[in-house]
């Protein structure tokens, strides 16, 4: 009954499988049909945080965007769409885009503010070379998204935990019974923790071979600290915030000193799993990401719970399971707190994971690792495209 609806706050997410839905009847009406995305468009956040950009890739063609997202629709006969995106998102394009910003508390830009923006032109071959890299990045991200969804669905079916089956256990009554022994063993009294669907997931897991997370990984929750910022990479670690970790292009926003308290616990290695431990229910809290080689020796926020693995294939398998509907439900029922809910490490350590035979686990894990490598390759393609373009603009040889 609905279509996925993307906003300026979600357009940069690498995983678009959990978007809210807009009623299909409204979306396909003449009033809102123009909000549908098409590959090759450039999305620009035009309200609040101005100037964040995303290239619309093939897997986004069934999405609708909110009015807080400005769309640039290129004419392919006049300019390669990928080339235009590379310029707009480059170090020369972004300042031109945001220069038209207006508003005091909530800033905005409108189409007329960028319609006359000058775009440098080069030979057809050079522009197509840059556009091809952007299109390669878009294809890699679309392939990675498709493969991850395929893995999640296959794994859920194999483990007997498919989403369509579990949803029948969604609690229909306002009150339900919980055994006192269950409350005593968990130490939790919240109704959400004892959700009927989650209890069914746990029952199904306990009927098969399973492990707890400390059996296969080390659980680390870094202590909280105040960031001591420095001027560049020669002085410290690149620092990646929680929202950036979940974006299509996870990169350091600034650098922090090695003298920052607890910073050594936050320095990443490849093929760890990071679970968002703070945030609002229904948002990023309980979602997980995998660290890739490009994040090695960067520091991440202390708002993550780290699962450190010695075997990358096991990390890929666990990431796949925790990304399924059942895995996420197990994590999403654990947060405590009112204003800013948070997850305790001991709740993560108590999680039971289905643990099939090694051959199957590693098959799933290696496929997951390959999908995450595709995401990383997409970042490399886009960086290369912008570097080539900026070199042309500067006139460097």
C-alpha cells in the first residue's frame, strides 16, 4: 500500500531497506508523482543541513523523495549526468550550491538559487570518463544493496526466521503474560523487552545450534570522552561520527588527538561489527555496520558497541544475521532510557545467535564481505571521478 519515501535525513544512508512508506495512492497522484526518483538525478538537501548530495542509482528508481530534497535532472543529450554530479559534489561545486542559502534558524535553498550556477565543460571524452566512474559507483552500490537483501532473505528462510512468518506474532492485545522466571533472568520489566514476536524468535533459535556473541567475538564499549580536535591527519586520527558510519561514503569529518581519553579503544580495524548503541527507537539504534579496510586506523564515535572478530567470515555471517528482520528485532528490544535510549553491552553479550555448520556460515559470511567491498569500491570510484575533475579545473597536468 506504500512506496519507500526518502528525506534529506535518509538520502545518504547506505541501507535504504528500512525507509518509511508514503501511501501509494498519494504518491502516484498527479499532485506528488513528480517526487519519484529516476537514475541519473542529483539529489541535494535543501532544508536544514544544506548541500549534502547523492547520485540517484538504479536501485532507487522506485523511491519517492520529500520536498526537502532538491532534484537536479540533467539532459543526457547536453551533459553526462554523472559528470554533472561529480562537479556539483566537488570542492568547487559545493560552495557554489550552498552560496544561495537563506534563512536564520532553518536554512533553505530553492531551484532558482542554483539554476544559473556555472558548470565547467571539457572535451566529450574527458567528461564521459568522469561520468563513467560515477556510474560505476552507482552500479556497485546497487549491486551491493541487492546482494545484501538477497543474503538476508536467504539466511532468514534457512534459519526458519522469515519476516512474513514472524509478523503474525506481533502483539495484538494491550496486555500479555510473561513468566516470572523470564523477568527474573533478564532483570527487565519493560513490556517492549518481552515482546511476543521476540520471544518467538528466541524460541526458534534455541531449537537449533546457537552461540552467544562472546563465544565468537569480543564485545567492547569504549568509555565516553570529549573530543580533542587537531588540524590534520599528521596530528591524530580521522574521526567518524555515528551518522557517517551508516552513510554511502563513510569518511572522517575531522581529526582528534591521540591524547584524547579512551581514543585507543575507538581506533578501528577491518571486519569488526559496530552496533549503534544510542539514539531514538526506530532510528539508527540497534542497526549495525561492518568496518572495511578503508576505515582502518580511523577512530569511531564512542556511541557504538564493537564486536571484534578474529575470523572475517564469521564477522560477515554475524553481520548478515543481525541485519535480518529477526536479528534487528533482537537488538531493538534491548534499549533502556527515556530521553536518549541506549543499549548496554551485557544485553549484546546475552544475545543468542543461530550457528549453522561452518561451511554454510562461511559461505554467507564471504558473500557479505564481498558486498561490503563493493560499497567500498563505490567510494573509490567517486573519489577518483572528483579528483580527475578537480585536476582539470585547476589545469594541472
